[in-house]
C-alpha cells in the first residue's frame, strides 16, 4: 500500500472524504496495522499532491490536522446498511439525547457515525483500534432475536466488549433493552450500556 492510500484513510478519518466506503476503510486499516511500520507512514500526516518531481519534493513533517477536540468516531454494528440514511438514525438518537440534557453527547453533528457490517472480517482489529462502539437495536417484533444473534456473533468474532445500545428515539429501557443488556452480560461477557429511560 502506498503513501497516497494511507493519506486517503487519514483524510476519511478526519472528515475530508465523506463518500468513502467503510469497508474500504476497514481494509486499509488492516493493511496499515499488518504491513506498515510507523516509519513507512507518519501518523496523522496528510500527503499533499505536488506537481514537482518526487526527487525535488520536500519531506512533509508529521503534523496533527486541525480538528475539533470533541469530534469522535462511533462504530455502529447492526444497522441495516452503511448508507448515510442508516447512520442518520443514530445521529437522530444522539440529537434526542442531547435535547434531554445529556452533556456527554456534545454536538450530535460532531460525531462521525460509521456503520460496520457485523460480518466484517476486520471486526477484531477494529475492536482494538476504535474505542467507541454501539449496537443498533430496532423496535420491531424480531428485535430481540436479531440483537441476541448479533451479540453472539460479536463475542465469537472477538468484537468489542463494551457497546452502547442505540435505537429509535422513544424506545424505553424496560423489556427489549433490559433483556438484551442482561443477555449480553450473562451469556457473552459484553457490557451493553443502555441509556433509555
């Protein structure tokens, strides 16, 4: 993998390339983690295109791009797809929590929501690299069964051990969410944080 691909990954992570596919990003993270050394790619540096020949280019020192300190990435498992219309459902919940006065949310639009398919072969590696994870729980009649299967798969594939339950606004704690929280802890050793009231 060349420097330009690593720069593309950093641009996506910093919000400069909105249309990149999360699967593509996951594959690049795997390549970075397995094949590149810190000397190969300076962390957080952004390669700039140049019209000068390669020999005449000055090295770009590693620098941290200007970003909001509060911009965070939330990896979400269980969404029906990876398109923006699916991730917008999580943003809607964050907005709802923010209106309820939950200060930890901050600006809901500052969160980068990344939908990752539960079948992704990169789940174990990303679980080590990313610190904020969520499980989408829908509110239909099959939600418990689907949630149980997803939790089981997360445990089997070495996924994250701590997730926040994200769901359509208005879903209460009693019943579905509390049952999934119990199953996650008792059967799979996963901490499922439920914030619904």
